[in-house]
């Protein structure tokens, strides 16, 4: 079916719905591309941010005991992971919304088009198949548009969600590694401090 024929017979509501679906489609592909590119960059930046979050706390962890150091370091890492996950999930909810709404927008356009087609048939007084098939077929195009927008949005949403879950797992693994290294380094520093203090006390006692 020629699209120009549909466009000539479409009214203002149908044309508005068409532009709404077009905007949804553009938003879907734009967000999908930006999320894939941004997540790759975010992964490296997130690793650096996790390391920086612990480095800023090292001086404050020295006077604390092991359990306190571990609790403080864990909270700092969890807070930074939450920040990075929030950055990675920007726009993903929009994909889910488009995937849910697009079929209904297309269905509304179909119902609206069929309604006007039937009104036109009623006014003309001709209710044959030839008079009904063309306007109803043109109205059904909106359902196809809705599905054409919704299906890529669903796929993009699932891909982005899976990428974000993988990123979250990688960040947690990296955070655990940083936590272990930090705890070991802090314990080594504490032990050296205690040994130096013991040596100085012994030397002072001998003197």
C-alpha cells in the first residue's frame, strides 16, 4: 500500500500519532547507542572512581581497628557503586516506557482510523468490501508502526539491562578486590607501626 495514500486520507490526530511514534523511534535508537557507548567508557571510569574513593579514606582508616576499617571501606565502596549504577541506568527506563506505550499508541491510531473510515462509509451509503478494505487497511498501518517502534525498544531495553547487570557484577568484584588489598595494606601498616613502637620502647628502656 502506498504510504502517500494513507497520508492524504489521515486526519490531524492520525498524523500527530505518527509523529509521536517517529519521535519514540528516534529516542529509542539514540538512547540505545548512547548507552552502549557510555557504558564502555563508564566501566573504566568506575574502576578509577572506586580506587579514588578508598585512597581518600586511607589516612582516616589508620586509627581504627580492623572491623571499623572494613565497615567504613565497605560503605564507601557501596556508595560509589550506587553512583556508578545510577549513571549507567540513565535512559534505560525510557526504553521500557516506549516499549510499553508504543503498541497502544499504534492501536489507538488504528481504532481512530477505522472509526473515521466507518463514518465515511456510512455517509456514502456504500458498505461493500471495496469501499471498506482500503480505509481500514490504511488505519491498520498505525498498528504496524506501533509494533515497529515497540519491538526495537524491547530489544534495546533487554540488552541495556543485561549490560548494566554485567557492569554491576564487575564493579562488585573489583570492589571486593580493592577492599581486600586495602585491608591487607592497612594491617601491614598497623603491624609496622606496632613493631616500631615496640622497638622504640625497648631502646628507651635500655637507655
